[in-house]
């Protein structure tokens, strides 16, 4: 198995080049994060070296600028087709010139690789890159931005996931003994600084690896800023609680009308809204399959969270469903050969497995367990809902995504647990199956997020979605994404409209969007009006153009659109995709590109005509949205100009140099051209060592042997410093050793009681009185004598509901479905005309 390294490394032996410092700036406005990172490395050897920089980046991020500065010499990169970019870079290096290359890893879309040719001895290098990204939004008006700093080893089995061989030999040779060491070197005085600028921010709450803000719509023009030193070794998250954003919001970004690039000359409108549809409480008959990662990297708190979450899921299932549990690591095992009815007997078998679960099954091989699940076709009228809980440390993600995409009547809800999770796996598996992707840091509550997804799965949503725009006469629209396949009730949608045609300056009419779809056989619709004059305007870095292009590229990749069409769009907007990469060459050897050129113009004299490309893959569905109609529309948007790739090649007229010679050469010296308006990221990870040994699993519930893995990590934590300033209530400065007054550091001791109640609930939603005696701190005789009905199970169930409502109101999102199930059961019993739950609440309050 080949484990990726991260950070900056010399080639060919991948020696780490020490990282001196990292400066990261994150600017958040609305639902968009704009990020800029400066990474400072030093080559302290006596030799020139070629370096490779490997780092994780969320697969939804759109990188729009990359620069390198060496001894005040600046290299600015541009987009080319990937093989051409590699050749441009190689030609430059072999000729003795400084060059850089940046592109997606061939096996993982959320890992980027950068090669920097000819880093001089005893010389410093500063790498700067910028990207924009939408925040992850949930139905409770919370947004999350994750700053990925950890790149864990990605498990790659020796046998191809497409190998049809079922031989035991193939399975046994997948993983024998692994010793993988991945590390990034730091100077002893290494510093990592994060600066955040949050529009409308207020009420900061801070912990070691997380910031939380309230975002108030009525002060959105004010900024709150925070400067904090980070500790390397874990991903950092920024959690935003939006208040006053219930109404639909619009942001308008004018195109650059004098631009030669057709995409950048078009206007882009971003709309965010939460469509509310009435009468969507239809409960679908479902098959639930819980696929649980039990690889060694899930050890410790991760597996305990997964077990606790599985318990909540099992007890919250509708009594009419069928279900199964799949455990996986290097191999996999199933609770049942195929899903069985949800009843008391089968629930007890599932509970027995849940109690005995451990992180004892070796590596992370997801393909084969999912393949086994899909071999059993969905049963009858049951809609299959797969819940995949994993830390996502896998390679060959495209094979897994394609497998899921081929399934019918199946949705996959994915949950990425902990730092270093593959965002490509978690996001794309959910996208192609009309599911929902969720990320959970190690210090977050997994349970509440999974229960939210369970509610979505049983309620269903809006399918066969179509969008209808009403815009000024003469304007046409391309949607990004082109096809909205599924909408969950209450979930916030972000859509982009790429508008061609001129909007009259004196236009004062209303524009509108109508969303229509189906819930089962019923037609539903949602409409909204907005005034173009009142739209918020985006900043000068064109984030909406970049995000709209990224959304389109991601959609094209998932439907396997024509490669040439993706290259055309990627080069037009200067945002890389699977088939393109950044490449930059020493400015003195070619026509200099300014940062403004790279961000905005990227144009040339070559023909650019998308109508000549077939964007619909033969393998894609007929309604994929990329047929002739789309080609015709997008052809009218883009200019017939493309990047003049000839200018990007290294000039071969300069003197040839031997590889052993000094490669400084005659180079234009300049200050860094970093734009203060642009913003990015990146911080390297902690030392990570992993040992794996094969051993037999003694658990009788699992028939096959499994792998065990013990892992250890080195704690690189340091004391953190922070500085806070707010422009909302004036400037506020803090001493470096102080913490904000509203820092929240608390643990909830009542969780144990809640989980005990969950454990004791029967499959039909009821409780029995004896099971409550250890939880409700009242004498047994008093509890029994206080019953207001003859049915003791009815009284016990009412007490359990009242206890949850009284003692754990802040955990309602976790126990709410349990209570709904219990209330349904209570309606089948004789309450003797009394409000039993209210009576139980009165008893608990006395």
C-alpha cells in the first residue's frame, strides 16, 4: 500500500522540507468562504532540489490562484490541459528554469499535488494559493467551514475493487502487515496563524479546534475579526449560527463586460432559500442498511460514537421497516444475509452486535461491502436507505462512486467522521444517490447529525425537480448545477444562474424563480420573487463566477461528460478539474502574467466553441441535463476565445544548462503579487504512525476473521494565542493569554441517562416500568402508586417521554424520533381519557 505524504518534500526521495510558518486568512460573507494561505518553507541543504507539495483540500473548493515566490522571484500559474501542463513543467525543469505545477491527485480529487522545480540551496520558498467554497448548511440554520490540515493514509487494497475474483487468496493478500509513517517537519519556532473575518459576526465561542459565531443579518455590513495561533495536527472548523436569514437571499455579481472571456462577461446570480412544502409528512416504507466502519483508524472515541449512534438509529426505526447491519474493515460481515423485518427478536440480535462492536477489522475497504449490499435488490415497495458511517480513509473513490451511481431506488447518507476524512468520498457518494453528506469532527456529537438524516430518509422529499426563471426580456439562463435532482424539506439550497444578455439599467420589474417537483405522485411547487436592484453585490474577486464554474465542473465529472468540454470550461475560468492543472514558469522566460490576468482574463486567439463537444456521456442518463439544449445554451455564453497555450510554454531560446549547474539564472525580481482581496488556507498535519496485524476475531456474531489495527498519534499540541477585534461594537483587544468571556467548555452528564432510556425502549416504542427505576430518582412504590392509568406500560412510556422533555431539552434532536414512535404506540392503548404525558410531567416536577 502506498501512503501519501503531505507537506513540501524534496524529490526523488521525498525528504521533508521543513515548514517555517503558515499564515491562513479566511473571510466569510453569507454562505461563502474565501481563503488565502501563505506557506513558508526553507531548503536548508547545500543542494538545489525539486520539491513536491501534497495537501488536502475539500473537493467542493474552487482553487482560482496559485503562486510561488523564491528569493523575491514570483511565479504565477495558469490552467492548461493536464498532460500539456506536465510537459510544460518538465520542459522547464530540464532546461534549468524555475517552474511549478499543481493538479488533483490521480486517485483522489480532494488531494492536490504541487511540484516546484529548482528550489535553490539555503533558499526560502513561499507558496500562496487562494480558493472559494460554499459552507456546509444544515436545516437548523447552521453553516460549517472546515479548514483541512490532516491528510491521513488512504487505504488501497492490493486487489482491484473491480476484480470479480472471489478467491480467498485475493482477500487474504489485501493486507498482511502495514507500517506507514507520514509526517511533516516543523522548525522548533514554527507558527501557524489563522485570521478570520466574518461579516455580521457576533458572540464568539472558542475551543481548541473550533470557532463559533452568530451571524446576524441586520449587521451583515459589519465585520468581526479574530487572529489565533493554531495547533498543527487536527482540522479546524468554523461554525456559524445564522439568525435572520429565514427569507430567501440573493447575491448578484456583474460580469466584466469588456472581458474577452465570455464566461466572465456574463452576470451570475446566486440564490439561497429553504423551500417549505406543506403536507410532506408522508412516511415511506423503507429498508435501512447501516454500514459501519470498524477499521483500526476508528479506534477510541470514534467507534464508541458510532456504537451509540447505531443504538439511537435502531431504536428510532419505524416498526414497519426492514433493516440490516454491515460491519467492514479489510473484510466485511453482515448481521443478516439480507434485510429482515424490524421486530423484537431481530432488534435483540442487532443490539447484541452493537454491544460487541470494536475497531478491530483492519483497513478501510468500502467497495466490497457496498457491492454486497447492492447484490440484494430493494425488496418490493421498500425504498432502500443506506447509512454509511466512516472516517473515509480510502483511495479509488471513483470506483465506489460509480458503483453507487448505478443503483436504483437507493439513497446513501454518508457521514465522514474525524480529521482527514475523504471529502470526495463523502460528498460524491451522497450526490449521485440523492442522499445527504455530513461531516463530524472528533469533538462533535455524531448522534444529532445522524438523527437529522434519518428524519429526511423517512419523510422523503421532492423529486423530479425543475426550475423556471422569469428574467428581463432578452436574458437567458444556464443553471449551475444544471439539474437539481432531489430536495429535502427545510434544507437550504444554493443555486447559481449564469445570465447571458444585458439587463437594462432602468429595469425595475420583478424577477422570480419557481421550483416544481413531485412527492410520490403529488405535484408540489415553491416560488419566490426578488428585485435585482436590491440584490447584495459580490466582491471584486468574482467568487460567484468561480463557484458557478466549479458547480458545473463537478456535475460534469459525476455524469462523465466529455473530457474536452470540461477542459474548455476549466481553462476559460482558470479553475482546475480532473483533466486540467495549474502550471507556471519563470516570468523572465515568457510574457509575464499578472495576478489580475490569471484571475480574470485567461483568454487568447484560439477558437473556443463548446457546441463541438458532446457533453452527454453515453453512460449517463437521458435526463442528465447535458444534452444538445445545454450545449447550445452554454455555447452562447462562452467566448470563442480560449487560452493561448503556446505562450505558456518555456522559451527554448535561452541558454541550455546542465542539471548539475546552478539554476538561479537571470530572473525578474518583484514583490509578491498577492491580492489583498483574495483569501486561502492550508496547514500540515501531525505525525501519524499506524501498525496493523492480522488476528482472528473472537466475536461469534461475525462469522469471518477480521483485522486488528493499533494506532498511535503524537500529540503536537501547544499553547494557543488569540487576538480578537470586532467592528460591530467597536474594537476589542484581548491579551494573548486571556480567553473570551463566553468561551464554552462543558460536558453533559445527563447523556448517560438518555442513552440508558434509549437502551431500554422496546422495538414498538414503549417502555416498561422496571427499566425506569434506575433512571428516575424516585422510590419504586411512589412511582407505581402515582400511575393515573391501569396500563403500567402506558404509564412507564409517559414517564420516559416526560423525563426526556424535562431533563434533556437540549438533546431533542437526538431523542425526538424516539418520542414520536412512543406517542404512536400510546395511541393504540387505553389512556382512559387522560393526558398521560402531562400527568407524568406533573409527577416528575413534584
